[in-house]
């Protein structure tokens, strides 16, 4: 008895669910009856509009069955994936070579100009094995300055690399040739300090006016020799040039920078398309005393820029009769082909978006003026294909990135240009791969991901709004309270990175361990803070986030048997389109005749002054010109027709007994 009642309730729930599902699919307005009461001209226009909308909402596979047209945009996207991936692989190799060169150059500069710099400091370790590179007394400062000056004037002889000074020209045009001592450029010294500090009766008076001094160390060969013999000589030699580092200067001087420029040539035989390149290295060694704590932090930074002071070419490995290597031809050919593919894809997608906009205008006019039923904003957004918008964006990114990449290959080296190029090409490639998901969505077995994301997006946005507010509260509290006592909470960005790592269950013990135990209150608070954050966000917030996605997945899976469109919310536009269902056999001659361009709307009628129409005409004129190069065959877009005609379709209409004159395009 209990089992029967349970079964009855289950059947009742299933019937109620099916009834609600059928009710959701039932048209809210009977457009077929409304159109039957319209005059013949308006009814014929409505039929054309409905067929046009049905064709517009077909997927590429259905359009292929109807028109037997090659899906050009799909083919372009597949080709883009192949060649953009190849382009990125080639660019990544070149990018890696240059970044490795920059990092290796900086490493060499640190070992050459920073006293007692060791290999452990070059390795990226977490937590760091050693503290910040610093000097703590006057003797240490003198030793570092002496080491710096000696290294600079002996860089050509002691370094196992092709380093030279930044001079106008080299004797005999040879970078490795010796130059006179007087021709060596002097080191530039920049001192940032306050005006003065005086002490009267244990009262410190600070004149905080900023003073920036710039001096040039024009040292003689004898002075350099004395500095090499004794570190103490550097203080007397610098004092003669107005540069002193006395104890009374400790509160005045904030920073001291030593700047100089070198040149080097870079060539890697292991790189595929690597030509000898000359670079200028701007070196800046900074002694930072801004905190005035007795610990002077020492940092070295380099800026490497390409200079056209030498020419290089590869003698072997060139293609006969061309003068370029095979790798150069491969990279250049790939760039040009990717550029052509993206331009064609950009034109076709813009054309499809423009036609959709014109169709939306025609549909809105017909609904408002004839059917007396204004379509909603949601229905209007159905005409905007966000996939095409994304493809347009990725085409623009790849085009810009490819042009910048070509300029780099023509020796227009700029590290910032390299960075922007990698961002443009990387983001463009990401969007190319994401755009292919659109075509997977046309198959019911592969559309579950997109439908789940679409279904759960509103709830996720509302949930994330509350979660972000809670996260921001923990972020600010952790940064302010724990920041001074933990290296992982020093800045707001580092605090956010630490909390996000904890949210994903990473680096928990290190976060506990790095809180300094010198302050017991902060140590206890930090421990409780981390326990509370992990418990709340991992066990509650993250679980609820997953539950929202799973709930959407269950809804999509339960309704999958009713068809994909049953999952989407209906509107009057969909009711109008489905008021007369399309033929079941899309490949039949009758269906092909019904959806021929001549039996659909003429989007050009009444829009002669539209900017979108003028842009569309320009694209179609270019299409016709390209078609004339292919023995006069027409290029038929896979998008909606504008004002196309097809003689083969008209011939099929005549063969089937249809009068083409009764199928003239009508103006809305």
C-alpha cells in the first residue's frame, strides 16, 4: 500500500512536470490566426519574414542541408586553429629565446657588478633562502663601490662574453677591438637626498627640500689602478668629486644610483630563425637608504634595447636563390597566411552581424506596425550573435598581434612590443579555441557544458557578489593586521594571492609558518584568522558554488529529453517562428525552393541610407570582385542573404511548377 502510494505520487509529479513543460512550450499568441486575417500583401510579407527567421536561426548543419553551401566561417575557424597554433609555437620559441637572453644578461650583470653575489640568489626559491642583498656599514659600502668601478673598467677583459662600451664607433668597425682608456664613457651617479639635517640641543631639524645631484665619474687610469689596489681609496677619490658617504650623510641621502651603458651581440645557433643582433644594455645599480635603518638595499636593474650598430647574417642554411633561411620563410609565410585568414573571417563575421541587425530592424517594424505586438529586448538580443562578436574580437587581436610580430621580425626590437604582441596573440588564440565550442553546441551530445554555464550564470553572478564582499572583508583585515608580520601579506595583491591559494587548499602550512611569532597576539590572531577563512570558504562558500552549478546541470539533464529549445525561455519571436514549423526534410527540393534568397525578405528595401547597409554593400562588392576571379562563380555566404538571386534556384522553381513572379521579394 505504501509502495503504491509512492508510485502514484511519482506518476503525478511526472505528469505535472510534463504538463508544465508542455505549457512552457505552448505559444502565448496564435500568430497563425492573426496572419490569416491580414491582407494578402502583409500576409505574404509575414510568410517571407517567418521563413527568413527560420533560416536565420538554423545552425550551419541545417543550412548545409537546405542550401548545400560550404560553411565558410566554420572552415576559416578550423584553419585558424591550425595556423594560429603554428604561429604561436614559432613565436613562443622566439619569445623564449629573447626572454632567456634578457634574464641571462641581467644575471651576468649582477655577478659582474655586485660583490659576493652567489648562484643561490639567482634561483627563485620560496620561502627565500637568503635575505635581501644589502650593505650595513661604511666599509661594506666602500668595498661594493670599489668592486663596481673595477668591474666596469675591466668588463672587456674579464668577461667571457662580447661586451663593449657604449661609444659612437669602434676602431676598425670591430666590437672586439681595444679602445683607449680616455674613450671609455664615465659612470653617471645620481644622488637623491634632502637639503640638510642639523642637531641643536638634542633636537633634529630636517630641511626636507629634495635635492637631486647628477655627477659623472671621469676617473683617470691611475685612480682606477689605486681603487683596484685598495678599497679605501675609493672614498678619497669620490670625495674629490663631491660624493661623500659620511656618517652625517646617513640621514640626508635617500638613494644613490650608478648608471652606465654597455653593448653586446646576441646570437644563438640553436634558435631556428636567429640572426646576430646588437643590443644596448642600460645598467642601474641602486643603493636604497630611504628607510634610514642602517640596512642599505642594493638592487641591479637592466634595460635591454635593440640598436642598429652592427649587421649580421648567417652564411649557411639559406635557401638557394632566395637568400633567406627555411625557418625565415616558414615564419613569414605563416604570418601572412594567418593575416589573410583573420581578415576574411573578420569580414564574414561583420557581414553576418550587419545582416542580423538589418533583419532585426525589419522584424521589429513588422511586429510593431502589422502584428501590433512589440518584441521584447530579450527577443531583440536573439539577433545579436555573441559568438560572432567574440570571433571579431579575436580576429582583431590576432591581426594586431601579427602585424606587431612582423615588425619585430624586421628588427624593430622592443621589449614592451614583445609583451604586447604575446598578449594579443595569446588572447586571440584563446578566443579562437573558445569560439569553436559554438560548433560543438550544434550536437546534442556536446552541448551540455554551454547549456549548464548559460543556465547557472545568473545564479553564479548573484552568489559571487555576496562572496566577493565577504572575501574583501577578509582581505583587508588580513593585510592590515597580519601584513607587517608575514611575507605573504605584505601588500594587498600578495594578500589576495595568499587567500586565493588557501581557498584552493594550497600552501596552508607555509601560511601558518610564515607568521612571525615575535608578537604573540598577532600569531594567535593569524592562526584563528586562517582557520576561520579556510573553514568558511572551503567548506561553505566553495561547496555552495559547486552546488549551484550541479543544480543547473541537473535541470539541463532532466529537460534534455524534451529538446534543446525546451531549456531556453520562450518569447513571442520564437512563437512566431514556430507558428508554422519548417519542413522535416531540409534537403528536399521543395525546402530548398522555400528558403531560396528570392523567397526571403529583401533586407535592402527601405534602408538605402543605413550605414550598416552601405557597409554591407561594400563587403558584397568586394565579394563579387573576388567571385569574378573564379570564372564568374558566385560566392554564397553562409549567413542571411541581402539581395541575392540564384538562377539555379529559380530554375528549380520553374521545374516544380512554382511561378517565380509570385515570389518577388516584398518590402516590409
